[in-house]
C-alpha cells in the first residue's frame, strides 16, 4: 500500500497535477510515519514536489508552494539530524527567494541560517560539501547584519560571517571587498 501511494503521488507530480499529488504524498507520509519507516528522503521528495510547483506557478500560489516546502524541510531538519545541514540549507534557499523576501531585507532566512551556522560551528571541521552549503547562508547573514541592519553593533556582529565566508572561499570578490573596505582588513 505504501509504495503504491508513493507511485500514485509521483505520477500525479509528473503530470503536473500538484493538488492530487499533494493529497497522495500526504497519505504516503502519514502512512510511513504511522509505521515508523519515514525517511529523510521521503520528506525531501515531498518538499521537492512543492519546489517544482513553485517553479511553475506565479503570485500567491508560488508563495504558498514555497512555504509548504519550507515547512517540510523544517520538519526534516528537526527529525533527521544527520541531514539537518541540507534541510536547513534548503530552507535558507527557499526563504531567500525574492517572492518571499525581496533582496533578503526582511531577514526571513535568518532563523534557518542561524540554525545552520550554529550547527556547523558545533561540528568544527567541515568537509567540502558542508562548506559549500554554509557559504551562501553565511553571505546572507553577513550582508544582512552589515549592510541591511547597520549600526556599529550589527556591523561588528556581521564581521564573523564575512570572515567565515572568506575562510570558505578566499577568492570571492564581494567577501574580499567587504573585508577590505568596510572592516579595513589587509588580506
């Protein structure tokens, strides 16, 4: 029954019938939860369906689809800690969409970005994949505190994010410019 629900949901998704796909995925997820067999990959596939729907939609429908994907990734980050970095990265990417937070000025991405930041700080040494996932959220955090929020305390707080971004990719021009012009560092 469970695999049939997934196959039906996938078929509806492929046909672009997202409302029917959502209903079937919802049944599939609930069935797997009840059995205790839900995996991160199940939630990731479900969230991906909403990303696909958002890519094909406009206006409020697009926003709603992004927010459903965001909610699923939030649940996945809490439930499957071994995949939390990926789920949080996806949440940051969703919340940084111009439709949800134009130019990232409202800071909608802050909560998952800070969770990701703290998670990666706790891990210590990061592999290349983890560094790649942390780079963009780190830039967003640095930009938000240094440029959007402003003020001496926020600018000083933002410096840690720029330094981490520089550590991850010392060739990135925006990072080098901010560190040399705003923070007056010699690189």
